[in-house]
C-alpha cells in the first residue's frame, strides 16, 4: 500500500497538459524542409530527442509575433486548472518536466490563467528575426533526451516523500520506472502494463483530480493496475 502523505508531482506537458504536441504543431505550420528527416531518424532510434529537436527548432521560420499568435490558439486539458488548485491547497510541490519548449509551456499556461508552476524543459531562444535555437539546460551526460526526466525524479526524491509521475508517451517511459506511482495517459499506459509498473489510467485531469485524495491518504486509487505475479510452474513428477 501507499502509506506516505508526502508527495511530489512531476507532470509531462505535450500530450498530457497540452492537448497536442506543441513542437509538432509549430513544425507543421512554420517548419522549413528537412524537419521530417530528423523526425524519421529519431523514430528509427538513429538520434536522440535532443539532437532531433535542436535541428528541428533551427528549421523554424517564424517571427516572435507569429509564435505568440500560434501558442494562443493551443488548448490544454480542461481539468488541469482545477488539478493545479488542488495541489496548491494540499501543499503538494508540482513540477512540469518536459522534453518540449519552456517558452511555449509558460505562454500556453498563462493564456489559460495558470502562472508560477516550475518547469524543467528545453530553452527556446530567438537568434535572429525569423530564426530560433534550442538549448537543453536539464540534459545530463549519457541521456539522449533534451530534458532528462530520470534526473528530475532523482531531484524530487532528494526533497523527500514519494513521487507521482503524470505522463503520456515515450519521453516518460524511463522516469516511470523510477517513481512510486503513475497516472498514465495514452502510450504510457501500455508501457506501465508491459513493464509491471503500478499505475492508474486517466483520460483527463478531471480523473486525476478524483484519484488524488486516495493517493494522499495512503490508499491505492480506484482503477489501480498492479503488476501481475509471474505464474509458478510446477514440474510434473514422472
């Protein structure tokens, strides 16, 4: 059973808080030719996400105003604001951990009236009138991601208490193996099931909010999926 009342929350952004992947939406609208090749190489495992995204961001052709206008049209999960209020009421530290863009995270949340959440993500910087570059202040040696979510889990553990991960995709797989519990969306559900990681599936933050009180009280939330013990095979006596 989950017994500690002290929790830290690490939450992915693209596809988890944001309804769509921000960098994908920017590339579809403003990307110059060549970003698809980088995407293909990343999906094939030839390059890591840090190399892929740095190359793709360098191919964006947009002004600052065009970026802001685009971000203003992007939606977030309809239940996220209420979930944030609940974490504040219960004094639960929550950090956004994302392999996406820090500027986009803060701008999109501000557009929805949410401000002040700490975010560990890649840093987007305008280098010329219509040119952009990416740096990764939360990368670590040996990790091919721009933001090493495993390192963010380790940092959360140093604060004490248990750690809840909320995520949806491949960038959350490694971190899911290291935390105490997972609220999983989309592809992360299949990973947790296959890897034997305790999790509760969610479709929205309305569901995450409903599950939170049990977690804080030291109970396994409803719909928790626990690892299935391997069957014991008995040899037949001759």
